[in-house]
């Protein structure tokens, strides 16, 4: 994990997410290849599986509410594709040292307002993960142990409570950032080394081949 720089981790994660998101619908073989790549990414970053599973499980509850009305056949592909994208991006976020997301974000060739929104989104995911952990601990104190108990506890009402609590904390965190001088600027520089640029180009080529082939052979 420590051998992969923060900018390279972010850009490789984005390659996986963008490539999978652009796949043609029902290209299951190509999606399976992206799934294998996402699992390899988890292993390379040495992410803690229980922590990753808690975060992804909560996010999929939100996504399922949006995808299931589309019909089972279409929703199944969308949910699996979303799962792969979440695995890649959450693995990156969970492998970050504290308060280092801005360092990785600085390397992206994006407009400053978009970088600021991405930075705040990353901070929100950290807050969401913290709130999920607190809710699971509360469920265990109420005797709801195991996956079945947790699913009963995470009803629609609790999902709404999770959203409100995490949003309230996110607003307090942003206010604290502004009070400490944050103005949307990232006063750091972060560039890729030549070997890292080559690795990124190779990853882009692999992703392009997988995505384009989904339209030609599926």
C-alpha cells in the first residue's frame, strides 16, 4: 500500500470506476473482469474487509431503492456495476492516511470548484462511515447481533436518520474547516513520477479495451 503514491491511487481508482460505469448494459463478462480488477485493488491497498463491507452495505441500501423500480434485469446489472465502483473508490478512501485526500486530489487536471466538491464528498464519506459504525454499535447494544439483526435495524426510517445525522455532522465539519482558514484552495503540489505515469497509461489502455469491447462483442 505504501509503495503506491496517493495521486496514483486516486487516478487508478478513477480509471476502474469510469471504465466500469461506461460499460454497455448486460456486458456481464466485461463487468466480471472489472470485478476481478476491483478485488485485486482491494488486495493491493490492503483494505480491511469488515470495514469495507460495512461502508458498501450502507451505500447499496440507498442505491437499491433507486435501482429496483427499473426492473430486476436492469437493476441487477446496475447494482453489480455500482458495487464494483464502490469497491474501487471506497478501497482508495479507506487506505488514505488521515486528512490526505486533498494531496491526492491536487494531481487531477480538473477545475478548482470541482476539486473542492470532490474533497467535500470524500470528507462526507468518512463521516458516513463513522455514523454507520455508531449505528451498528447501538444495534448491538439493543441485542440485534449478526447480519439479520442489523438488516432489521437498518429499516427505511433508520436510513433516513443516518442521512440526517451524517449531514448534520458534515455541516459542522465544513464550518470548522472554514474557521481554520479553508477557502477552497489546496496549497500543495502533487505530481506523478515517470514510472507512475506509465502505470497509469497501461491501466487506461486495459480499461479502454474492456469497455470498448463490451459494445463490440456483447
